[in-house]
C-alpha cells in the first residue's frame, strides 16, 4: 500500500518539478528492532524520491553506522536528515505522515534552493547569531498547525550553520513529551531553556531564539 495517497502524488510531483533547483539527498537512520515506524518512514522517503530525479535516498543502520549518526547529531530513530549542497541542520524524527508530510516536503524544497523566504530583517538577525542554537519542535501527526512551526525552525537552520532544528513526533517519542511536559503542540524548545506552545510569526520566533542565546 502506498504511503503517499495516489491522488496526492501528481500534485507533489508537479510541486517538485516547479520548485526543486539543485539535487537533494535524504539520509535516513533506521534499525531492525525497537523501531515502530522505521519501515514506513523508509517507504515514505522512497516514494517521495520516486517523484523527482533530483532526490536521492541513503539509508543507514543506526547501530552499524553509529559513527555517521553521531557525526550528524542523530540520537534516535527513525531519523531523517535533509541535505542540499550541504547539511543544513534540518532533521525530522518520526514518521513524516499526515500533516507532517508537508514538513518533509518543505525541507526538501528548502535544501534544494539553499535559501528561505524569511523576511530580510529576520534573515539578517538569524545570520548574525554567533552561538550554537538547538531548536526542537515537538509535534503530532494530526496537528494541522505543526508544519508551520516545524518549517519555520528549519528555515532558521538553513540561514545559519550554527542553528540546528529538529522536528520530533512526540507520539513516537513519548519520553520527550514527559521530559518537556507537553500538554499541547506544536511545542518549541530552544537550547533547553526557552519553551513556548503554538504557532507564532517569524519575528516572535526570532525573539525566542535570541533569548535562548543569552
């Protein structure tokens, strides 16, 4: 059974044809045991790659390729890292299904372009960040607002190599829901010190990021 609905495939294929500029590589980390949705995640990214000759897929075993996982900052599975001309620091943990397929699609398009549609004032301030920033956006697959926040975090990562942005399905990693006291999604955690819930405009998102750098 197809993970991407057949009626969606033509629309996705058209969007990729129109928006992809440079090649994209989707790197996935999986493991045979104790990974509930690894096989489905692999199927989704392979189906997506089949819709464009600019997308390739590379799959690694989390344990056998532990050094590579560590080098990319991958600490759980299933994990997706989206590369363009370089590693932009965009990760997705969990099955990119339901509303979260949009997060994967937008990450692929951003990696291909190597740039974002952030406003110039916000972009300039993101580029000026000179300390490491780790953004985690905690989501669920049934949350229609989550992809907006996840993609916004990814945009910040694309604009500055010091910014890393993870979109994490808390349904798949309930320990993180407990750790961060998730009562609603999207919940954003920045550098383990700033937290907020909900969708905010990019300038307010930037304010939270800058607070986390102090």
